[in-house]
């Protein structure tokens, strides 16, 4: 997957996340961002990477997101790998 394609997919994941009333506050709390910051930085690769990192922390979130967006659940991981720093695997 190319980075541009990954960014587009990550934007879709961000839209899904913003629409999730339970997860959005968790994401904002974990990043320290406010809703206004999120709007202002939505197109930045660093933020999109953080969105993918966050959602892929939990298999249930991945499956819910993928089902809602009509994606293969593995597309989220593929997108993350195509983003900056994606080649670095951390097994912690």
C-alpha cells in the first residue's frame, strides 16, 4: 500500500473514530488533543498514524471499524505499515 492510499484510509478511520461516542474521548485523552486540535490537524500524517495506532490496539475496535467502513480488517495494519514509522515493529 502506498502512503497516499494509507492516508486516505486513515482519514476514513478518523471519521469513524469521531463518530464513536465511546472511543473518541479515550483517543483524545490518550493524545492530549482537543476536538479543535483534531480538526486542525486531521490531514497531518503524524495524526493519522496516531489514529491507526490507537484503533489497532484492540481487535474489537479494528473489526468494528472495518465492518462499518467495508474494509478488510488487515487493511488497517497495512495502512499503518505504509505510514511513517510503520516499518518499525514494536512487540511490547
